């Protein structure tokens, strides 16, 4: 394989953020929460594999369309100006073709599932494709991202059970709130650049109250998780996981208290452990319930 081909493939991988798996995990954790609850601890193996691969493909597609929409903005932001599209190493046409191929791959996977899940998948694609444009028209793009990330939750219930019960929408709400909180931390990193470029975000909307509002949202996430535990009749392993997640919330609040860019980014990254803690609690609870 020639050096130029290897470089091109590397740029495609960078465009899909395969070098930065944090977004994959932030999308994967609530999907796994949903599959465990919907499957009562034993989700169907085919459904599980389809959703894991689907998360990888759709997260990659979301990154591609995000860079397509933000190419002119990214060229003026220090953190993003070397991205393949912004730097001109990949054309917009190539990006659109890659986005379509990734979506088709995800569609091929979802066709293995039931009709309800297939129908719901089109909403997921719409949310993923339109999210990057929200920062131009609303100060709440982080909420929209939460809906895009959270849509895998009702889809998981639909795939596993053939229906979308009330508990699925409670978990969807928790996911939207969680994504709003952690993506606001991420937006705090770029707040100065966004203000200069006229890009909207919750970090700008919340202003000096950002930390307090993020904290209030995080409390609502924890309340939703406790409500889910009560309704599903989960045990102490699950609540131990939620307690660990609550401890991570306090840690994240300490990180963002001085609004320093690096610390805000660390707080954003730390949410991977929040998701993992809830997942571990759920998994252990179902494992020990069955012994």
C-alpha cells in the first residue's frame, strides 16, 4: 500500500475521530444501560452486537457531518484548525460520501432488527445529521446532542422488547440531561472562540452561572437514575454504582470551579467513568440477582 493511500486512510480515520474514542463511549454507555434493563440483564447477543457496531458507525458519521458543517469555523479555532477538512486534506465531497457510507452501514445493521427499530432509526439519522447546524440557530445545541445520543435508548428497548415502555423514556431523559451537562463542560473549553465567531452554546447561555446550572442538571440525572432503580427494582450493586457516579459529579464540579480550559476538558473526559460506573452497577446487580 502506497504512502499516499496510507495517509488518506489516516485522514479518514481522523475525520471519524477514531483516535478519540471518548465520544464512542459516551454514546455507548447509555445504550448498554438500556440493553441491560430491557433484556433484564440478558440482552439478545445479536441485538447487543448490532448496537455496539451501530454506535461506532453513527458516532463516526456524526463526527464527519459535524466537521462538514463546521469547516469554516474550525479553521479559526486553535483546537480544530488541523482537522482533515479544515486543513484541506479531505474535500467536502469526500466527507459527504463517507457520511453516506457510514449511514448505509448502520442501516444495514439495523435491518437485522424488528420493524419498530428500523422505523425509529430514521429519526436517529435525522438527529445526527442536523445536530451540527443547531449551534447557528439556538443556544441549546447541547440539549439537541443529548437527544441525538439518547435516541439509542428507546431504540434499544424497541429492538429488545418490541415496544418502548415508560422506563425507556425516563432513561432517555437521564441521557439527554447527562449529555447536556458534559457537553456544556466541553463547550466551556471553546467559549472564547465561540463568542468571537458567533457560535451559540449552553456555555454561553449559562454565562457566569454555568457551574451551578451544570450542577443542577447533574443532580437531575442522578435523581432520574435513582427513579429508574426504584421502578425496575434494582438492588444495592446498582445504587453503589450510582453513588460512585455521584462522587464523580463532585469531582467534576471541583475541576470546573475556576473555568480553566484544561480542567473543563478533564471534567468532560471524566464523564466516561460516570457512564462506566452506572453500567458496572447495573451489570453486577443483574449478575448477582441471578446467582
